[in-house]
C-alpha cells in the first residue's frame, strides 16, 4: 500500500480554517461507557438504546422528524445522479466496472429501493444537524420570515420539506439532478430537476438560498456563489453548511501515521485528481465576500468521530456521527482511488477497514469540522448596512 501523501498535521491550522466554537473534553475513562464497545460489536446493536433516546428528543421538542421515518417514502437515490454533497463520489460506488462517476451521469436501471440504506443514512444525517443546531435546520436570519426559498442540491428533499412545514407562508423550491424526492409534500414545497453548473433560468428572485454538504459537487464554487448572489433579491441571504477535511484533533491522539489520517489524505488527493477538491467548507466565507455579500458570518462546529467526549450532548452526537460516517469509509475511497490513482480494489478496501478501526476507537479524540457560513446581499448596490 502506498505511503500517506503529504498533508497538514491533525489539528494544524489550515488555510481558510477558523476558530472552532467549543472545546470538546474527552471522558475520564475512554472505555467506561456502553458506547465504548462500539468497536467490538455491530453498530446496529450498539446503537439500540440511542434509537429510543433520539425519538424521545423528537417528542420532547414537539415534532416528528422526517429523518426518522425510515422507509416511509422514497428519497435519495444513487449519488451519481445527485448534485448534493461530496458524497456523490462516495455513496454506492462499489461496482468499479462502472464508468467514472460524474454528477451528470444517471444510472439507467437504478430504482429508489436500491439505495434504501443510503436514503436512511441521509435522513439520519439531517437529524444530526438538528441535534447540532438545537433543533434548527439553518442559522441565518432567514431561518424565519423568508418568502421564497431555494435549496441547492436538495437530494432527498428533506430540508425543503422541514422548512416548508415550519413556514407555510414561504414558497420552498428544491433543485437537484435526480428526481428522487417524495410525491407527497407540503403544498408550499416543490422540486425541480436541473444542473446547477449550467445557466440558472429562474426569473423571480429568492430571498433565501441554502446549500448543505456541496463540497466536491462543483468544479468552480466561486461561480456558484456568483450565481447565488445574482439570484437573490437585495437583502436576501445565502447559507452554506459543509463538512471540512481533514479531521480536527486538539490533543494529538490522531496522528499522521494513523490509518484514519491516511484514509483522509488519500481521499483528498484522489478528489483533487477528479477535479472536485474537498475544500469548499473552508472557502465559502472568502467566496461570499468576494462575490459582494456583506456581514458574512462563519461558525464552525465539531462532530466527534465517536462517543469520546465527556459532555453528554456531544457523546450522543458522536455516537450518531459514527453510525453515519462508518458506512461511507469504503465507498468514499473505492472509486476515486482505483480510477484516478491506480490503486487496486483490494488495497482500497483494506485501507477503509483499517481506518474504520480508528474511527471507532474512543481513545482517538478526533472530529469532523462542520462549517456554517451565511451572508446578506446588500440592500442596494454600493450600500452596506449593519
């Protein structure tokens, strides 16, 4: 297996990286809780109690999330025909005999049921964002009061449906390359099939445009931000939520010779070779400011790689993040490594298996940085208000 490609050390300052919002403290004993056994048993068994706790969380907040209605309606299909998130190169890319995946390719005979496990994982991921944001799905001032909303790369449509449910006065439109959204949606919610890298044809402006996990989806993120700016009405907001790589680690327990770090470095190099670098999260703020947005705010959250934190909220969050991300380690690198860097299928599978062991290890206090960036289009050209 090739050596790890060069890259920054875990926890080192990366260009575009901002200060994290909180400091996570590991538990006194990394293996004194039930979740510490996650690495020794199937995740589905270790998370049985979490399933009931997450339902209790929903009930406490007075709503039933779409994220937990697993299998109740069709949502995302294969990533090759969806423009949402960098997982387009990661999910269900197990058949290396297929052509190099591209966001414009649509598998001819793929059914919605084929991707049901991935559909359920993405619905869970939406709920993880709710846990992170204290039951919110976005953070900018247009989280309330928007009249016309656009979701870029809507995928399963779950964000649009939640926003439309909570804001019946708003018109909510989700756009994606793949027609996999549910048929039964709120009356103020609709979906369109389009390629966001081509010319945008909407004639009526929006006052809120949203995107989530689009890193790796566009060849030129700057052009997308410019399109967003032009499509917004004066005073409208753009919010981007994205996962950054590489991992963060504040205490040195994730080292450069770790299999998980090696996995991450090779993934980044392979996606660079594909022409879809995984750097959008760290660049949204600069790109928004360059496009003309004002009052740009960036917040960085931490998703623990497993249940290692002492704080109860982040321990539970880490357990769900582990269940979510554990499923993508192999498909994440299989196609990029074998098609762009010449690895064998066996080499990629072995690296993913080794990385999974580190991902599940509660003695490794790593986290996935989650960037939330939002800004406002000036009320009038050349005018900025506080």
